[in-house]
């Protein structure tokens, strides 16, 4: 059976984005970059909503990304990517499948098959939908030492309580804390 994890940056007060999709508050230092490089080598299937996917597609396949963070760019290119969207019809990135099917139904089916583990990158709306159905096995949250007055909560509209257990944590010199939780 395949496992599903989520990896997202969040503020101290639980927002994954500020007003108008602002993510400029993310702190990306050398340590966080090294961690991302390490994680990108694990392979697997990446899941995205359209907005996050288009943001990733605008950077990771570029020459600049390959120059700045070659290991992450290579890992992102090599990974299978599934994008949930009702409007996106074409992509230019390799190894991408776009589906307009219900994310809950697709993930429920994928979890019953053999194959690589899956990870949601960003994509707060998809995260909330799948968390609400109990389909996420692990939550890796990079907690930035910032609180926003307004934004979008990572679990907005989830509609259920999550009981989680801390699996591991790591503090970075930037003040960012990685907290990894599993479902009880």
C-alpha cells in the first residue's frame, strides 16, 4: 500500500499563504535547501493543485533552478507528478498527468495500489480535502517564525479533528522548525 504525506510551509498561526497568495514570508536558507535536496532524492509521486503546480512549473524546469539547486531540480523533474485541476489542459513539464477527477477518489484508489509513496507539495486546498477524509499518513510542516494577520489556513474547511503524534522535529538556524506528525 502506498503512503501519502504532505510537505508545506506554514506560519506560526497556521497559514500556508497570506493575502492574495503571498508566500514571500517563507525563509529559505542553506540548511532548508540542503534538507529539500535530501528529500528530493527519495523519489515518489508528487501531488499538486493547479495553483501550486503552475508556480512549481514556472521555476523547477528552468536553467536557473538547475543552476541554483540542481539536486532538487533533478528530483522534481524525475518524479511523477499528478495535478488536480478542472481548468488546466496542457503542461510543459515532464512526467505530468493532469486530472479533473475528484482528488479524494483518485488518492483513495492510488493508496490501494503498489507503487511509490506520494507527497503533496504545498497545495493547501488539496491538503484540507484529503486530511478531511483521513487519507494523509504524515504531515511534514516547515513552521516559519512569522504570524500573519490574514491568509489561508492550511486546514481550511477540513471539517474534522486530526489526532496527530509528533514523529520528529528539527530546528534550523533561520528559526524555521520542521515538525513531522503522523496520524494516530
